[in-house]
């Protein structure tokens, strides 16, 4: 049982699910599944002001959307306050922690003043030396008190599974507060207690926490508890090389969901953002990722988030889908954009499947359906500006108008017959087929490019194609 891999994620509910937290979750989950271990979900919600049930849902929804399941939890730190207090008391009893009655504002002022002088500042342990009578006095006066950890005078070192040997001198570590004056523990204490009580074997988390690790190891040592292994994941940077944040517009996992990204593509992309299978393989299934995942191949240098690459990968996933699956997964977007009503989706399923097959290659995200293929569904689509300039001239309009009556006689109205009609018309008029094909596409779709024109026209339907061409021709004449 001792050797069992047990990992956890410990998100703080801050209102949105950062892509970095999603990747941390993913790597923990891969590692747990690869090793037949357990994946624990713990919500670090002791900051009551900043946490809410709604924010917790954001995290749970994000994990579920990615398909990450957990074996234990969610455990909520806010429900375990007395457990942490018990450990704080053990530290006090052992002489490893002490009460501090200093006014936080005074300390902050000292810190600021030192900062201005460009000097380092650390709490100077003035309350450690308080006599028992002075302490009693403060207690009687009900001076708010916190509990500080007495950092032992010994260097800490450990071997990070990503960054190698890490050493920190004790003198660089301040006597950290472990219990606030309101009785709520701070992050480091609660984290250490939970990692122990939840039997965590490997702590895999973002590198932002690497400076906390020596403090946590010292706390574990003071409590005579075993120390887990640590792996700190590189940061995810935006393209400007600063830490990926809301400012980049790419930091929120659920934003990708809204934009019509596939969870499996996001998962695949995130998996490779800081880790590689050791070869050039990019499109990897969840099963393969779990099989291949290895902490040893995490790249310690920070990773740059490449939105275009993610979009490309998403497009690849869409392209690989069956028409049926695409149809199903596009449905919420078709409804949201009002392209079809629910009963129409059912009634026109065969037609919709054909549209899906035709446009698959062109969708980078599900939400693209509106801009890339809206003309299959609605009449009030926009015409691309460039195309208007190119095709709105008397000569082209004349060619188009001439073709109207030919198209009207096409029977059966299918791609093959439409193509034949176009070619016959071009031949009879002594013009190249392109001179009809391009304006024809533009008048029927508003676009200069797209899937096969004849298949498109078949799916748009004869009546609508004729109407659209007529409208285009008449529009030009009016101007
Ligand atoms: N609550 C911390 C965070 O969201 C977790 C740190 C940890 O994994 O220890 O960053």
C-alpha cells in the first residue's frame, strides 16, 4: 500500500479555470492512471472571501469537460479547519511554532520601509522571546495573535523530479504564519496536513509553488511526517513571454469550450505543453497519453502557449470525426446560433449529415459553423468585401444572369448535373468554366472559397440557389 501512487490537485476556486491548472490536473491524472494509482481532488477554499460554490462548480465542470475523473474527493479545506488546528497545536507543543501578537500593519510598514531602502526584510522573531507574563498580558488584552512556524536553522534540500537538486538556506526563510488570527490555517500548513492525511506520494504542481516546497518539507520534518516526492511543472507563458493570464484571452479553459473547441483536442494540446513522448508524435489519444506519460520527460523550461497550434489540432480532430459524430457535437452550436431549430435538426438529418461531411475540413472549431458554413442554413449571410469588388461588374453579372435559366432546367438537381450544366454553358458561350464558377460560388455563398461548389449547390437546393443568384444580379443592377 505504501508504494501506491497517490496524487492530487488542489485548486483554489478563484472564479475561472486557468489553462495552467488544467494542465496540472492532466499531468496528475495521467500519472495516476499510468501507475494504477489514485487521483484525489481537494479544493483549497480556506479563503472564504474569494471562494464560492459557483467558483467550485467552474473547476468541477472544467475537469468533467476534459474527461478527467477523480477517485477521491472533492475534499474541501474549509470543512477541515479543526484538523489543521490540531496539527498547529502539535507544533506549538513541540516548540516548533509560537504565537505572534505583532500588528500586521506595523509589520507591513516595516517591510515597505525596508523595500524602499532596497533592503531585505524578515520577521525578526520578536514574539518568540516574549516572557510568559507579557504573553498573558497580551492574551488578557485580547490582542489578535497568529501562529508562526519556527523555521529551524538548517538548510533544506530535496530532489525535484523535474528540476533536480534544490537547496534552500534556512536564513532565507521567514518564520511563516501557519494559523491566522481568525483560526484559519494558511496555505502551506493546510497543504502539508492534507498531503499527509491524504497519503499523497507525489506532489505535482506548478513551478510557482517551488519556493513553498522547502517550507513544506520543514513543516513535515517538524511534525515527523514522511516527505512526498515533488515535481514542479514549468509555467505556461503567453506569446509575449509573460505568464499566461486573462489578459492573453487564452487563459480560461471554459472559454475554449464556448468557442467550440473539443475537449480531446485541448487535452492533447495541453499534454504536449511541457511534456513530450520523446518522438514527433502529436496527435495522441488519451489512452496513448496515459501509457506514455512519464514525469522524467517533463521539460523544465517554461512553455509558450500557441493558440494557432491548438486551433490546428482542433481542426485535425474535427476532420477525423465521422459525419454522425460531427453532426451530434455541432448540434448545440447550430441551435445556439439559430441556424436550425431542434425539430429541423431531426427532420433534416440526412441533409445535415451531408453538410457535415462537406464542411468538415474547413472547421477549425465548432463555432466556425456560423462563419464558415452559415450559408447552408440562412439567407441573410454576408458577402465578403473582396469578392464584391471582384465579381460585381457588368460582364460577370451578365454571365451569371445567363446561367439562371440553365440552372433552372437542371434535373435531377445534383452535383454531377449542376457541374455538367456549368460546363455546357461555358462551352456554348466560349468562356472558361472558371468565369462562371467563381461568381456562381460567390452569389450562392457570399464567399470566394469553400468546399466543392457543385456539392454545395446541391445541398443548398435549387430554389435557394436560383433565388440567391437572382438577388445578386438584381442587387447589382439596382446600383
Ligand atoms: N491551491 C494551490 C493553487 O491553486 C495549489 C498548490 C498545490 O498544489 O500545492 O495553486
